[in-house]
């Protein structure tokens, strides 16, 4: 109710904003964040990075990580659930300041490096792409050769999309969705033969709870990749976040958070991250 | 000067000349029937009198009313005032469907009253009271007029519940409510079934008996012959012939008239 | 998660849906009337501009318009027109209002132009000003004529609101995906259908009532 009321009120605000729409100078990203007192992270919802606990609170490794960085910088971290395929639009238009959601340092599905679109911060967590099938199909689909020509589902614009294209042999066999969770839904519903998602998510969610019918399929042995945070090209925020990450490594905070979410083994040691 | 005096009235649409300089006059209490074949310009003539079309040239004057010169520019408000001097009854009635018979008659009146009141009384209770008083007065006046046209029992009925003849009688009452100096009719019975024309013509005849000045464009030759004081025959944008019904119907001078009335 | 929690969460999202619906309706109907006057204007440059605008808005997907309103100012001009917690909602509202106003304007235009000339002329000879003519004579006839197409648009609007999710407005479907679908809960989708059915049912009854109210006259 409160939310609805505040929305109604802000209608009045936008009208005045449209009128007072002046060229509001081009502050640097950091200057603006300092002024506003917060930065906004674009996320999708999945464990263990950003998800809702049973009380409806947003938790997760990336959630706490972002809050810790914000604290170091003396600002607040806000989280905005976005449609993953729109992530660069969101970032470029300023609707979010950071892509911080198990964002893999690597390539888009069309082979273009993500560094074309964003500036990456230091990497912090290891990840790999992971093949997920129905639990009762694991034995049957025990060789990646058998995946050729099958139907795959992935999150649009994810690292897994490129992998799925390769595994099925054609991008025509791959259907994309707005989030990894939505892709898993499709798999559950039997609309596809396999999904390619982040290992960290699969590890935390597949085979249990609502996804009990699914299993990680080890037929595919991926190369290891890393997570980093995506900032607007040329933004001075990148440097600020890097500094904060260094401090969080040094004082052990990051290790603590990783332990809390069973990610200690995946955390990249302080001297190895780039 | 005659009661209504029209001089050199011309009207053209694009390159088509419809009225070629009409000179016409009529006296108070006179009933003039305008006849002629379609396209002869009689309806345009009537519409120019009501300023539904603006004449290109010529003057129109009413003795107790106004003087209009097509060469001058008038404001919409001035046109509106002049218009009210000439009532108009349409072929297709044009009653407002969302209002009942009584409302059709009194709402235009009430709008005029409101306008006057708002101009003279600035704000507040006094204005509201004046408007309410005007409403009562206008309603009573409208009711009287419905009685005159024999529709007192249909006051609450909506146009869709009335027969064509009844609708036209409401339209006549509505035009009379404006207290026009001259009442114009544009083929008032053409849209009616033959058995319904009688009641409308009877009302017009009664108005004549009360001394109304009326200009009636009509196809009802019987009516023109029996009710009109004078008949004018329109052909090709000019008044081809005019005179008493006996003269025009009994002994037409122009061959065009003769061909038409035969 | 129990039914109560899910209901509350969905109601929260449905609140946003309803608010978006109501505000869009309240703002786009009068705006649509103004646009219809613009497109009927005798001043050619104005009517041409307005008609081109209506063509563009009706000719492009609402989804694209949502993107343009929300993302383009920031991308091209470095202006954050819709910042703050409710920025996404406001951007969606702006896009919806413009889009629906254009559709409504065409319905109004059709309605107004379908009123016979005789009605205007009768009002004229009775001494009404053009403003009086419109509000006392024409408007109610237009309302009656356009009630059916308007009710169609309104019901479409109820369901179109879910499109706001493409810019991550927390309406009911977005909430559903974020909170339930992401955990593999499918049945709330059908639960949502019930919300919409009830809402549209109420609207249908309302329009039926309006139609009945206006049935005393024919136009």
C-alpha cells in the first residue's frame, strides 16, 4: 500500500521533473553516486548470488558483497531486478550503475568480448558453465555428442548461450529466456532437453527443492571462467570498486561472505585476481 | 421598408453559383411558401438567412432586428445574435436524442439565460439562485409551447419514443422558444410518412392564425396553395416568379413555373 | 511458501498493475480528446503533425515505446528523466498514457465525426456557442457511440499493463517471476489469471451498467 501511495505521489514529481528538465550537467559516475548516496546494482534472482530468503529478504553472496563494497565507499547499495538481456541498455541509460550478478568475464554468445560493452572490475569468484538435464536423463545423455540437434534453453545474453549454441550445433536449437531461473522452468516443463547455466547457480539450486527433478550432467566439462562486476565504459566507479574490493580481501570480509554461502573453494585468492 | 428585406443575395460554392442575386421582402405576419425543384437554390437561400451558410454578397435586414451586409466581417457572437432572430425548423428535425421533448425545448433557452446571468452576476449564491429561477421560468415557457403544439403529454418522452410528426412538432416548439421574428421551415414534412404530414401542417397553419411571420420551403403544393399568402418559385438560383397562390398556380407567367406546377 | 504469503506478494504486484491501469486511464482519456481535436484541426500543419504522431505511436510496438521512454534519454542525452525508486513505474506510465491517448483519440475522432451535421446546425440556430454545442449536445452522443470500442480498449489495457515488465516495473507478472517462477512455482501463474478475470469481470459489469444507463436514447 505504501508503495502504491508513493508511486501515486511521484506521478506529480515526474510532471514537475519534465518541466524542470534542465541539462543536469555531466557529473562523473562517482560524483553522482556520492551525491545521491547510493549505487544501483542490476541483478536477476538466483541462489547463491542474489535471492530471496524465506522471509522475503534479498540475500546472497553478491548481495552481501555489494553491500560491503558500498559500506567501504560510504554509500548504500540498491538492487534492481532487471531483464538480463537488457543489461547493457540498463547500464548505458544509467538506470543501473553496475551489473553485479555472477557476471562472467568473457564473451557474449555472438563471440564479442563483454569488454566491448563494459569495464570489468577485478574478478572475485570462479565459475564455469554447467549442463543441466532432467535427473532421469543423466545416464542417457552421457556424451556431449548426443546433445547435437537437441533443444536447449538458456538465459538470453548469458555465457551459457554461446556454449549451448556449440553443444546443439546450431543456434536455432537454443531458446533464450529473461533469466536462468526461467530457463530452468522450461526444462522442468519438458520444453527442452537441457539447459546451460552458471555452475554456481546449478550447485545451489539444482536437485533440490523446486528443482528436485533436475540434475547437473557432467558430460560437459567446461573451461573455468570468472565472475567480475560490470561498470559503464570509462566510468570512474570501476577504480572505486576495485579499491573497495582490495580492502575487503585484506580484512577478510570477502572470505567470511564466501564461507557463509559455501563458496570458499570458488573464491579467487587475493593475489590471483586481475 | 418591409419587415424582412433582402437585397442582391449571392452565394457560390467554389465555382458553382447557387444564388444569383436574390431580392426579396416580406411583411410582418405574412406566410411565404418557397417552391421549386431540387438544386434551384431554395434551401441555400434559407440557410443563408440563418447564417448556416455565409452569403458572398448582398444584405439582409429585419425591421426590428439587424442589418447584415455580406461585405462586412462579423464576430461569431454577432452572427449568433442575428441568427436568433430567425428560427429554423429542419427537414430531419435534428432533435437532440439524449434530451426529452421538454429538455430539447428549454435547454437552449437555459444556456442563453445562464450566459446572460454569468455576465451580469459575478459569483456565488445570487448567481445560483438566478440560474435556478431562470430554469423554472424556461421550463414553464417550454411546457407552454409543447401545449401549443399539442404535445403536453409527451414532454417526458425522448425523441426515439416519438413519431416523426411529433418530433417535428417538438422541433417547432424549440424554434419558437427563441422568440424569432421570422420562423423558417426547410421542407418540414419531406422526411415524414404521408399520414404524418397533416399534423405538422396543421401546427403551421395554427401559427399563421396567430400572426406568425413564416418562410416555408416546401414540396407540399396543397399547403402552399391553401396556407401561404404568397408563393415564390425558385429556379436556377433566381426567383423566377412570385405572387399569390392563385396567380402562381392558376396563371403562371413563366414557362418554367408552368412546367413545375403542372 | 504458503498461500497467504503468495497472495500478499501477488496482491502487491497487482496493486502496481491496478495503479498503472487507473492512472493510464485517467490521464489518457482527456489527453486522447485533446489529441483528437488536434487531428481534426482545420489548421493543416497542426492536424498533419498530430496525425503523424498518432501514426507513429499506433504503428510501433508499445514494448519499443517503453524502451524508448525509459532508456533513450539516458543513453543519448545523459539525462536521467526517470530516476528514483519509482522511475520505472513513471516511465511505464508515460509510455502507456501516450500510447493509449493515441488509440483513444482515434476512437474519439471517429465518434465525433460520426455525429450528423444536423446536430451542429440545430445547436447553431438555437444560438449555442461551439463550446456549448460540444458539451451540451455532441459529447453525450459521442459517449454513447464510442462506449463499446472504449470498453474494448480499456479491457486490453488491463492486460497490456503486464508489458511494463520489460523495463522491470514490479507489476504482478514481474513479481511472479522474481519470487515464484524463479523457484519453480508454476501454479501462481494460474492464480494470477483469477486476479485478471475478476478485474475484467468487474469492468465488464461496469460497462454493461453504463450501456444500460445510456439506453434511454438512440443516436
